C-alpha cells in the first residue's frame, strides 16, 4: 500500500528534511488529531500544500487526547494511514511526544493552522513561539470554500466502491448495527408524525436540442414530454408515510388546479392533510427543463409573502389539535411564507409542553433565510452555504462552523450537508462537555438528480431520532435514504422495502469486504 511508505520514523524524517532544505525547498508542517478526514481537512491541506514544496503532517499522540472523548478516536496509526492516503500529503509522522520538540527538531519554514486558531492564538502560544524562534512563519487558513463540485479537475484516483468502504469504516467506528436499524425501520409504523411547511409542485420537462437559434445566440430546444412530482414539505410527508409512519400534513396552497393535484396526491398516499387556500398566491410551481439528465433551465411560479393572520390562526389551531397525538414534528421551510415567526414559536412551546421532538430544515438559494431562527429543537440540517450565511462566517473550518452553529442555536444536534461530499454530523456530549462530530461520505458518487437528497435525509433523521436511534445511527439511516433518492430522476417517495433492501446490500458489501481482508 503506497500510503504506508509515507509514514516515516524520526530518523527518516530528519534525513528527508535535511536533504530538502539543502535543495532550497520549503517545508510546511501541519499538526492535529486528523481523526476522520472530512472535506474541511481536504480544503485545509490543499491550501497548506500550496504554501511550500513538502507537506509534512504530524499526528497527535493518544495521550494528548482528552480521556473523556478518547474512545471516539481511531488509533494513531490508523489516523496516520488515513492522512497518508491523501495525494497532497508528502509525509506523515506519528508524534510520540511534544509538538514543540518536533518543531525544534525539523524547523519548518511554514506552520499551517486552521482559521479558528487565529483568534485564539493563546491556545497554541508555545507552538507559535517555537516556529518563530526557528525562523519559521505561522499561517492561518481553512482553505478555499467551494459549494459547487469541481470534481472534473480535482478527482482523486479511487478504487471501485471506495465511498462504500469509507462509509462502512465510519459505521464500524461507531458500532452501528444494521440489524438494529432495519428493526427500527420496521417499527416506524408505531410513529405519528406531523410535517409542516411550504408545498411545491415540481415539473420536469424532457427536451431535445435543435441547435442554436438563428434569431439570437440562444439554445433552441423541443419539448418531448413532462412529468410532475410533489415537492417541498409535501414530499417529506410522502417519505414519512411510505416509510411506514402515520403522517399528518399542514401547508398552504393556492386556489388553482395545481393545488388540486396536491390534495389528490396526498390523499392517494394516505396522508391526512390540512391545506387552507390563500387566494393571494398560486401554489408554488417549478418547471425544470432537461436535456437527457442535464438541467438547462428552471422557472418558478411563486409568491414569497407571509400568510395572513387568519390562515396563521387556522394553522395554529390545527397544530394544537394534533400535537398531543404526535411523536415528532418536521418543519420544512423554503421561506415562502408558511412558517411565520408566530407559528414557529407556537410549535416550540407546544412541543415542549407535550414532549414532542422537533426537526427543521431551511432551504433557500439566497441570503433571505436564516437557519439560526430554529433554536432549542432536536435537529437542523442546513447546507454548508446556509450555515455560513447564517453565521456570517466564510472562513472557519467545518467542525468549528458546526460547533458555532450549535452554540448559537442550542439545538441537540447539527447536520451540515456537503452535497457530493456527504455530511458532517455534530452533537454535544453532556457527559464529557465536548462536541462530537463525524463525517459520513456520500454513498452514491454519480447522482442522477440531487434535488430530493435533503428531503429524504431529513425524513430519515426525523424518524430515526424519534425512534431513539442516536445521531450517528440516524446519520447512517439518512445517508442510505439520500443515496436512494439521488439515483433516480424526480422527488419520489422512498418505500420502506427499498430502504431495507439497500441496507441489506450494504451489509452484504461489508461482509464481502471483511472476507477479503
């Protein structure tokens, strides 16, 4: 295994550094625990690599990890192997003792630390002084923040099914029992869930290209056929129902044929819906024009003003009627006006009174929405961009971002979704007083349509946590649902049987993997 030969002992490190410096090369040193490599690490290490000629990573010794959280860490050699597997890393050293002694030994030209240390330099005061004493420079960065995939230029050479292998390793670390998850899924039928939020109808229009128009330099397309799907909060209700739970749905529609289709679709799914009509707005309708599997244009028909006080009162009264029967409430807010401040506050008050768990997601493509309005609830699942917009933080590393969002909202858990890179789950361990975070890689690396991934993920987390799975078990469950969702076009409810089959295939893959080892 090539990565193994990057892990050097002290004599090898000293000889290597001496040779490189004789050639006038600059040495960059990074130091940390590097427990699980997530996208934040990749950004940071890519940045560090660009600052010099040779990137050396020193791995924190287990004795320097707090005893209260040590059991959540891999061994030092395993952590070293994980870092050594990265293309941008030139060498790895398993630190046996003090980082100060190591800095004095190799005298790095550059010592790179995450942006979170820049405002808390007292935490690494001795390290900074040691670097400067040896005529080196300390730099702070978390790397470049990118929300869109640039895999065409950045793709790592990976073995087939490497996403599955990484995912399974995370599950093994947390002793996740797939049989327990399957049993939990089979017991979703015992749950009563309430879903509330903005209703959307998505239309996909399949087209063929005719070429460039002769009238203007624009693409000319021909419509072939179209298909409509229920979206927004409504698809979450359909996921909940198709996965076996009983579901009530509250939203607002317009006085139009699109709203009628929503009523019909929910009734067919067996969902009890409360859908007051708002004559001042149409039912939100989004058209996506597709050529093969590529979206070329999206057109939205919507109004974003808040519902009036009369409709707001009707919704609050309906929530009051239902909540004594509920086990969990899922809020899906697209910032289209249904989730008003009054409704949100009433939900939190009633949920606390009746001991009902609350889960929320805010989906916005602009800076209008603020996910920090969801406070003191069980879970929020923002994208990285939404989290950064809310905290006005576009520089910190992912773990600090998640921790700061947790401190700001005081929610039980935070899940930051990372698109094709998977997700970062963060929770606060009251026993140890520490934040515990874990990166779960995406299971499907070649998605057909990512539009419904967040909806299926939130559904999985909500049902899992309501069924007493912990945050890591629920992350595994949600990741499986997201993988199923992105493998097909359109936001389609995922059936319980599909999910169980997928998990069983994951178990089979794990067994085959272990038999080969």
